[in-house]
C-alpha cells in the first residue's frame, strides 16, 4: 500500500486501485504552500519531512517516485527519465534479437573511415571504439513525436502510457487540472490512469466541488477543517 502524508494534514492520502485521490483546498495560502512543497520535493530541490511517501511502511524518495504536472499544454513526453528508459528498453530488445556484437560489427567501417581521416591530422586524438545501442540512440536524437497529439487530453494519456510502460513513477500529481478539462474529460483521465495502474493525486484550489466518479476526496475548508468524501 502506498501512502502520502503532508505535515499539518489530519488525513493520510491512501492510494487505492479503485479510486483517484483529490485534495481540494479552499484556503489559497495553504494551497500555494502545498503545491510549492511537493513541486520542490519532486525536483529534489528540498528534502525533509514536510511530505512523507511510504510503500508498505518503507519510505520512498519523492524525487524518484513522484511526477508533478502543472502545465497541460506543454507536457514533456521526452524528459530525460523517459528517454533513458526508452533507450535501455530498445537496447535490451536489440541485443536479444541480434546479439551485443552485432552493433560493433556494423560500425567497424565507420570507425575505420574515421580513423583514416583522424590520422591525417598532426596531433593525437582519442575516441571510443565501442558504442552501445543506448548511446547510439542518444547520438541520433531518438525521441517521441511531441506534436503527434494536438490537444492536452491526448498528450496526458500518452504520458500515462509511457510511465506505465516503463514503470517510472509511483504517483503522478496533477495541479489545477479541473481548470483545463471538463467533467467528462476528467472522468476519462481517471479511467485511463486506473486502467494503467497509475496512482493519481489531484491538487485543486477552490470551494468544494461536486464529487466525480472514481474520486476519493480530502476537502480542506477555509477554517482548515478536513472532510473525507468518496463517490
């Protein structure tokens, strides 16, 4: 079981495969502080006990296990973590299909030609004479086509696909998502995440809104009283 504890909150955020977790905060300064802290921790800028992430009572490093998304028009499907996972996956498949020596054999002519050119210079140079598949993919700039989808909803679901495929994060945090999507789209996002076994945490600022399908909500009012609601 995965849980997330925010300092000062009465209730734990408990992730359940049947629900999407929503924290709705009416008081503006508390909302800003909550978003600021989880964003800083996820980027490994700050560390401490303001947020504690646990998996079966084992503490997890937040920067490695939580992704925060707050710009739905510029979702980064080519982050370093995603591309590294892609390159490693392709390398494993290539070596399985063709063998580790296959790449070096096919690069022999290129290295030989480079050697002939470099020998014409009157100075000593060094370069790697071996190259792994992942290094080659980085050299040629392999990445996902970020313009394939032309709307935030499809881009977000594409991000879900990649994170699910490569098993990159324990939790995805979506900030003020309800400003960008209507109720029908939000429920579709919830279904897509649950279908891919992705733990979602939605952070929203505002007065209590109606409870949507799949939501497990902690609502914190202007007096900092907490209410737990489930659909």
